[in-house]
């Protein structure tokens, strides 16, 4: 916490967030060129996802991507925002080599979504149960715009070049910018929010949310409120640009907290209205560095784009979008705990991963009892997925196979070790029938009483010492007898029924 223990002041961190989310529509925000944020085009060659609109050729006309608007409204609803009945498009003018038009189409004074909030859990993220304290983070707005291209300072493959090159595949990708109030007072809170937001966006299906691809980028605005002898000082705000990992968000905020206090101690410099410095983050050194310092806020000469019509959101359209709103991660987690009886830790693991959630829901739909399903996923299958370096839903095994194996285990037809083997075999062969597999691999347990009784009698006859021990009250000695029966049955007897039979015969 603050380095105030040895000092005469108290320092409180203050952070607001801007988040850019690339929407995974098939085509771009204002043209039919394919969108690099859509999985079909992730690996497109540089500068192949372009058309005259993206390149900003004279005389082209942009056309609004309706799906991008709907996806944005979905996110807005999930963040408890109000949705504008009417919204328009504005040109934000600036020059940069990755921006062919010399302006970005954005939304200035009439954002599509506004005045929302998201409650984040304050304590351990492993559980979001009702008892846990939460904090409300207010959302100022969420508006739709287009992404810029990308400047590269080395050639693809990492070769050094003495100039910069541009890839415009990303230019024109639909971009949702979400802005919060400065309601955070710790880096932990910010990271919790970022993770929740990513999870929400992924569960809404509006983005793949792959951080390394820059699908979601965070820009914290950070300063520190210092109190000394009843007097308050605010350090100048620094905005850290384009963070695309939770680790860098966490590192940058904590680094700034210390740095800003140190600078204040040295210079006494405090915040000025409309002034803000922009800083970058160096992952290697774990430090931020100054990019530019401005005494005045940017003047982007915003004005309404004359080529685009305003968007009118009718009640009917809004309701049809609201109807598509799926269960959100936090509500799902509560339902798993409260209605399905799943443990808080397990529920959090499943809900925090959209792919795992979908697979788990499919397993439930196949009729598997929820707690059994969780155990199969997090024990049997997680182990295998780890070994293979794939995701659980990519193992190949089908929910129907899981249901059959769970049922066979419940009926004592197979042992738990046999079940584990069957899960493996089904991962290799998603078309296999578990019952036939169990038979052909000799995994079926013998539950025929006649056969079991014969083995039990043989074991009792051949292990006098253990028998005496059991009769003398040494319960643990029964294990040796069970082992003897298992050997006689070549592992096909059910250990639990054998134990029961032995107890009945020896102890009455
Ligand atoms: Mn923006």
C-alpha cells in the first residue's frame, strides 16, 4: 500500500478507465471489407482486408454496419446503460499515417450507450456470492467508432527495417469505446473490472477477446489524491495508452502510484485543468514512459459526418435486441451455486471461461447431474486437456458419451478408474459407444452375486491371518481381503460390493 507509513501524508489512488473493444462482425464498421477481428480473417495477409472506403479514397460513401450497432447495444444493456433513442456520427480529425482519411468516424456528443454501471466483487475473485462486498463502477458512456490501422517498425518475422510500414487490415474495424468514472482506488479493482468486462463481452459473443491480438485494449487514467495536515493535493493525470494484458494494467497502475507521489514530493506539481500527459508501458522494464505532455485537452475539430445518417433506435428494435441478451456471467455463477448446488470455487472456474461454460451447459443438457458434470470436467477432463495443451471442449469427447459413462459408474458397471479410462478413450473416438468400449477393453465390473460370492469365499479361505484380524476388530485389515478378491476377479469385481459382502460374512 501507499509508502505513507514513514511520511506525513496519506495517498489515495484514483483511476478511471477507457476500454476499446473490437467487435467481431464479418465486415467493417462502414464498408463491406472483411473484418480482421472476425475469426475467419485472423490470419489475413497484411493490407488484404481493404477497400476504397477503408483507404479513404475520394468520393467513397460509408454505410453503417447494423450488426455492430446491435452488438454495442447488447454490451450497453449488459453494463446497465441507457440506450440513446437517437445517435449520430462525428468526424474526429487528426493526422497519423495509420489513418488514411485523416479523420476517425466516432460519436462525440450523442453516444449510443450512456450512464451505466457494473458491480465488481471486492474480495477474492473465486466467489461472487451474495455475502461478498461489491463496489459499483459507474460507466459514463459507451460509443461506437472505427479502429485505425497499425504502424509496424520492423518487418513481419521480426526483421529490422530503417523505416516504418503500415498494415491497414485493422483500419475501419468496429470499435466500442467504454469510459468509466474514476471510481477505482486500487489496481486490483481495475483488473477485476477488466476481467469481468472481457468475460461479459465474450459471453455476449461480440468479441473473441484475444488479448494478444489487441481485441480489448485498456487505457487507465491515473492520479493520486494526497492529504497532508488537512490539505489536499491532486497529482497531474497520466493516461497509459493501449495496455493489452491484465498484468500490464496492474503493473502500470501501481508503478504510476509510486511515481506520481515521488514527483509530487520532489516538485510539488499538482493537477491543472484540461492538462493530461500520455504515457506508454514497457513490459520489459515494468515502467511507464512519457509520450506527450499537453497543457490543453485535444482539439479534434469534431463535427457531424455529412455522409452518414443518424441512427434511430426504436423501442421495438431495442426490445428485440434485449430479447437476445443471454444470462450474464455473474447471474450464471449465482445460479450454479444457489440452484445447482455447485461449490463457489468450481462455479467461478467454469463461469470465468466462456468455452468451458458452453461445454458444461451442453453436458447439463445431455442430462448429467450438475455436480457430477463439474467433477468430470474439472478432474477427469481438465487433466487430459492439460496434457494435450488443448481446451476441454476440444478434447473430442461428446456430452452424450459423458452422460453414458456417468450412468454406468452410478450403476456400478464400471469402477471410477474404469470410468477415467473410458473418458480418455472417448476423447480419441467421439463416435464410440462407451458401453461397447467398456466391454471390449474389459472394463466392465462383475456384479453377478454368484461370481462375487465365490471369489469372496476363496479369499476368506486363503487369508486366515487377515480374517482373524478383521474379526478382532481391525477394520483396516479388510483392505487386504478386498485386494485378494480384486486379484481373483482380475480387477473386474466392484470393490464396494466386495467390502460389503466381506463385512457381512465376517462380522455378521
Ligand atoms: Mn477511442
